[in-house]
C-alpha cells in the first residue's frame, strides 16, 4: 500500500506530520491493506494564510482499491491533524460499509446458486 501525502504551502504539513499520518493510515487500514493499492491525502488552506477560519483546513483523501473505483472523502477542520483524523475515520467507515455490502452480495449469490432444499 503506497501512501502519498500532499500539502499546500499554507497548510502546515511537515515531515514529522507526514510520518505520523503514514503510520496512522497503515494501522487504521491494515485490515484492508491487501485490497488497497494507493492512498492519497491532499491538504489545502481554504482561507489562505491571512484569513483564519474555524474550519479552513481541507483534507481530501482518496483510496484506490485494486480493481475498483477510487473512494473519496473530504474533511474541513481547524488544523491539519483534526482534518486528517476526521477524513481517516470517515474513510474507514466507508471501506467497512463497502466491505460489508460485498459480503452480503456474495452470501446472497451463494444462496441463490445453491440447489433447492440445501439452504
């Protein structure tokens, strides 16, 4: 699983934060690691350096699953860390939801394909 972190010049993303984020994503998404080819995280400061707002840091996270369409989530918070945490949490919920739906579809398919009377 490749993890790429991209920061905007006004969003404070230094090498220490990048290492922390890569480690956190590796731990959070460990159960899906064999299904994920790439994780991209993009930060931007929506209000610019001169104007501060309560939720001016935007985190866009994209997970590319092997053989499937990418999944995107977005978070806007007051800091890089908070925006990242919220986006990672939302992404984990989305992947768990998709994984659960895939299991349900597979089970239904298996039930539908089994001989009658063997349920």
